[in-house]
């Protein structure tokens, strides 16, 4: 008569098998996310570069003479030729604008566009933005700061654009204030500008680049100041909900 099977041994065998499967799937999951972290930025960079190059090709190549367009006599399409031609043309325009004849032509062009009712506002606004961003005088965000928003006791990352006088914005003259840009997460190009007293702004020891990284990462990345794994685990345990909550 066969020996009876111990039920406890069967349960232990099942537990070992489940743990083995869990370990394998856990490793596969970790490998997958590691590969995703490596390949996703590369794929996004390649896609963004390709999109940028092909966009310029679609805009510029239709205006090129057939003799200068390699797509007209080569069996394959040459990506990036439109972008190269656009860079050369922009550089030549900048060179022409440096002499008297070029400045005269630009002044005439400005006068024509500024006389058009609808085009005038678009042209002046875009020109002012580009002059601010690409001015050789170095106009850019000056500091990274903290402001109490959306309520007292909570602090948000913002960027100091410039110092202003209260009289410039219709307040008391002589009142020192900052023009502050508050960007949204994870897209830092959208946000809003507000004016705040200098005393209510806390300038922090962080570069503008690091501040943008902090905003884009939704607060997950502190550039040059990474948290130790034990600190991250401690913080994660402090904010997690208790079992049965």
C-alpha cells in the first residue's frame, strides 16, 4: 500500500514554486524597466531630431532651384539639406544686417509690417520674444527662487526674470519687486508671470538649468543633490498609506 502524501509538503512545494515564479517575473520586470529607461530617451531624441530636420526640409526644399536640390537628381532623398540651407540663409541675412544697406532694408521691412493692423501685433510680439531670448546682452532668467504659492506654508519653484519698480506696473513708486515666471510641470514653456515683493522671494542656490530639470522631472530629480537610497525609502514609507486605509 503506497505511503500517504503529507499535505504540508505539497503546500511547501507550491510555495517554493510560486516564489520562484515571482522571482523570475520580478527580474524580468526590472530588466524591462531598465531597458526602457535606456532606450526611451534615445528613441525620443532620434524622433525629435528627425522631426526637426524633416520639418525644415518640407519648408525649404520646395523653394530651392532644381539644380541645388539633391532630391531632383539623386535616387534617394537627402535629409537635412533643407536645414543646412536654412542655417546658411539665416547667417547670410545676419551678415547683411550688420552693414548700412542691410539695416536700411530691415527698417523698411519693419515699417511695412508695423503698418498692417493684424500682422503688426504678431510681428512685434514675436520679434520682442526672440530679441529677449537670443540677445547677445545675455537677457535670461537671473535666479531660481521659492515663492509661497498656492497658499501660505507651501513653496513653489519659480524663476526671477528681472527686477522692477512698483511704479512700472501701476503700484507705489519705489517699491522693489521681482517679475517672477512660474512654469508648469512637465512642460516648462507654459506658465504665467506675476510680480511679487522682493522680501517675499527666497533666492535658492541652484542654477537655472538645474531648476528647469527639477520642474521637468515633476520634482523627482534634484540635480547634483541626489537622495541616498535609504532616505528615499524613508520618505516613501512616510508618505505611503497604512494597510487598510
